[in-house]
């Protein structure tokens, strides 16, 4: 007969484990739950552009919500392909992500071959910021309306030029699309980043720029740039006097830029779902709603398979622009 106070070695081990667990901080009990360390978001463009601005704000919000740091690292070059490749080769654990915009859906129309599998190696997580494309000129430009710009272009072929953050970017393809529907003649001047193109515009090195509203609204509000028109079907709260392209007489120009996150192939479904949940919470918050409004953007969320479908549709649309503008793949 066993003594009532006799305890087996196995029971002792279990009790000790429970005692240690109870003594640990609450956070240690949840070790392994995502995120439990710093999350890096790679922006494949220089600082100062729309993707960089929007990503830094959403990273700050995700840090506030999760208690873990979400940091932004700029890895520019190759129309975003250098940063994208870095993320595609990263561990699929949710701690290295890529932020990008509509430019990502353009890449198959820019390069003959990408250094990663475009359809497989990066998984669309969420698109969360949708912004019109804005036609801007210098604040003291002689062009007061879209009609002024178009009339000058037709009367002076070869004289106008426009700047972007590089060949193959959303502003490049968006401007080529505008040239087609508006019968506008203008020469492309590529810069190292959208922010650099904006500086060139303010310095009168170029005549106009097409950029997503988050990248230029600060300069518009400061009077350094003049907003002539925006894409989309309604005017901006931040610039109610600025017409849409449709109102300005340019029909069939509906380009909208989005910002979103991607993760490496193989990232656990639970991690993707947590990211999607936190992004949705962030975009529904009052401060992010105001941030989006101030930049002329719409803070809606498109997740997972719907995001992937949207990318595929965009890629097809951009292929038509590339063909019309005779843009050859590199």
C-alpha cells in the first residue's frame, strides 16, 4: 500500500513545471504568438514618396496596437525589384514584409524576367490605402487648369516634360495612360524617387507630375504645388475646389493607386490572419481615417484572395497601357 504522502517523480516534475509557469510574466506564457519581436517592413523606394509616408504611419499604428515594433527599412532600386527580392528570400515567418503600391502589379509589364516568381513568392496580405492620382504643377506655374496644359501641349509638341520616380512605376504608367486619353504630348524624365521628382517640379526642372495624392498633398497645402485634377469619381475632402479628370473634360481616366503589404511564400496562415486583423483595426481608427482624409486617400481594406485578384486585374490593364505607349520590357 502506498503511503498517502508519497509523490512520484513524474508528479513532482509536473508540479515544478506548473510552478515555474505561474511565476513567469504573462507575456512569457504567450511566447511564440505573433508578433513577439520586431517586424521589418521593407519599402522598395527612397524615403519621402507616398508608399514610404503611408507605410510609416501604418507601422506606427501597428506598433501601438500590438506592443511590438514595426519598423520601416527603405531598400530602393530597380523599380522596387531589389527590395521585393530581399523580402521574397526572407524567412516566411511574418517578421519581414514588403510594402508597395500599384507599381507591383505593373512589374510583369516592365521586365522580361523578374528575379523571383511573381505569382508565387510573395503573398498579398492586405491593400489598405486607396488614393487618387493627382496632376500637379508648380505653385507659380502658368498652367491653371488641365485644359491649359493640354492646349499648350498640342500647340507646342515636344516642349512639355513630366517627372516620375522611375520608368515602370505607377506614376510613369499613369501618365502614359493620361497622355493616351487626353492626346497629351510630353516627354518622360525619370528620377531616383517620387520625392525627387516633386522637388524637380518645385524647382521648375519639369512641367508637371502625376503622383498619388499622399505624395504631394503636403506641398499642395503649402502652396508649393498646384493641384489641377484628381482621378476617381468624387472630389477630395482635402481639396474640394479641385475637379476630377472627368469634370475637367478628360474622360476614361480612372487610375487609383493602392498601398499594401506582402509576405514571403510559406508565411503561416495564422500570421497572415493576425496581420489582416490588425490592419483592418488600424484603418477603422479615427486617427488613421483623418490621416487618409488629409492625404486625399480612402482607408478601405482588401484582403487575401480579393487582393490577389485585384493585382491580376491591374496587371492586365497595365499591359494595355504598355502596348499603347510602346513601352518595351527591359
